[in-house]
């Protein structure tokens, strides 16, 4: 498995763990009727107030890396410290003068 694929898999696993925690936190305390179960499912799947995490692929990680590298080369002043921190977390090469 290449590095972008392993990063994408790791992000997918983290988003799945977050989804499970959200489901557990909103789980009803007692049995539900069929109507209540359907309403809960619709709320969990389609509610705009519940965050939906995007599925990030290895190709997405590679595209983000390319964008980061291009901005570092062409206009590094555009990047903020949090951009460099995220790049480090994703395993990208971060220029020595901006590493935290």
C-alpha cells in the first residue's frame, strides 16, 4: 500500500470511528417503534445539522499534496502555520524554514 493510500485508509478509519461515536451518543435509551426508528435513521443520514465527513481517497491526498507543494513553490506567504501543521500530519515534505 502506498503512502497516500495508507493515509486515505487511516482517514477513512477515523471518520468511521467518529460516525460510530455519534451513533452511540444519540442512541435511544429504550426500544423504538418502527416510526421512531425510521425518523431517527432519516435524522442521522440526512440532517444538515449533523456533520457528514467526506470520504477521502488516495487520489485526493495526492491532489492535496500537489496543491501544497505548488503553493509552497509559488506563493509561500499564502500558507498559514496550520497549513504546514496539516501537511506534516499527512506526511508531506514541509520546508525546513516553516517546520514547527
